[in-house]
C-alpha cells in the first residue's frame, strides 16, 4: 500500500492528465443511451470484469479500460449507463454524497448500482462485544480492540468515511435512489443477470457478520 505522501504526489501530477483522458473519452467513446453499458469502478489489480467498462486511477500495476480519477465527475453522459458496480471504493472518496448524485446522473431510468465498502455496523457491534477475532491485522499489527477498530475504520487514514447502512441509505435517498436494500447474505443480488460476474470476484467469507456492507439500489 502506497503511503499518503506517495499517493498525494501521484495525484498531484496525474489528476490533470486523468481529467483530460476522461474528457476525451466522454466526447468520443462514451456509451450512447441506446446501448446496454456496464461500468465497474475501481477494479484494481485483480478484479477486472470482462465486458464491463473498468475505470481506475491505477493503470500501472492494475488493469483498466479507462484511466480516470474517481474523485471527479464520471466521464459518462446523462442517463446512458445500465448498471454500475463498485467494491471497497467509496470509503476512499472525499464526498460520498456527490459520488452517489453523479452515479444517479449517469444511470438510465431503471439502472442499478451495487456498491460495497467496510461494514461499519458490523465493526461497531464487534467492538462492543470485544471480539478481536473478527478483525484482521491489516494494515498494521494491533492487539487491542480499539486498535483493531481503528485499523478497520480508518486504514491508516486511507478511508475517509464510516460506512453504515443508515448513512448510505440517507445519502442514496437524497440522491434519488429507490429500492435501497442491503444484500444479506452479502453475495446475494436482486439482479443476477447483471452482477453475477462481479459477485464471482468478491472475497467475503463471513456471511453471518460480513466485513463488507453491500447495497443495491435503483434509479426510478
């Protein structure tokens, strides 16, 4: 994992180029509203989904179709995308509310968003129960329940938001989404014909107290 200083330096130099790349993509290559188009935000190194438009800032050690800074507005025209998927991405964004408004803008009527991140509800419950076994030692070795909670929630300050079901429901509702539901078990989906290729890459193993809070919602 890169240090914050290294990431800050990378984005300082690369963000203008990624913005330009996104602008060119929107002008000449972005899907039209008469296509079925699927977008994967943040595939990283291992979770590239064939047949989808994979969008990431990491073009050096990862694999993507579109090199783009996800902190900016997505380079897609209004109401042109059928479905969007992101897994452990939104906790890194400075303004989740703006992100959901932008995703809503891009989706067609009836379009769906499957989005997941660190499960703050489960982490708080396990903290209260003093259950250190639920937490990993990533990114740092911690023995105390407080230290493990800090690891999970903040991840060396890489995570900028605490994700809970009530919080995400609130900001997604304000963005205009309907049919907002938590996926339990976490690999469940109301749209298997769309998201099964993505779910196959999800690594969740604790289905009773999942580490990932996974939500699906629809644009009316």
